[in-house]
C-alpha cells in the first residue's frame, strides 16, 4: 500500500504542465486514500485492544472463580 517516493521524469514533467484543478484533484485523491488507510489502521488497533481486554477479563474471571 505504500508508494515509492521517487517519481519518473515523465510524471514530474506531467505535474509541471498540470492545471490547478488537476493538482487539487490529485491532492484530494491522496488525502482520501490516506484517510481510508488511517481508518483501517484504527479499526485494526481497536480489534487488537479488544482481544487483549477479553483475555485479561477471562484471566480475572478465572482467578476469581476459585475464590467464590
């Protein structure tokens, strides 16, 4: 999902000839892609935290059971 930071000479020359609208469109698409990736990352992090919390709750429950 990562792009190379080096660009071909053709792409650089295309950018220098691009209109403001085209550049804005490209920035908009890149920002949209970044936001989607950040949301997916946040979801993955929350799933991992929920998994860990579930394991900890199970351990506490298991430890409390014999004490009853």
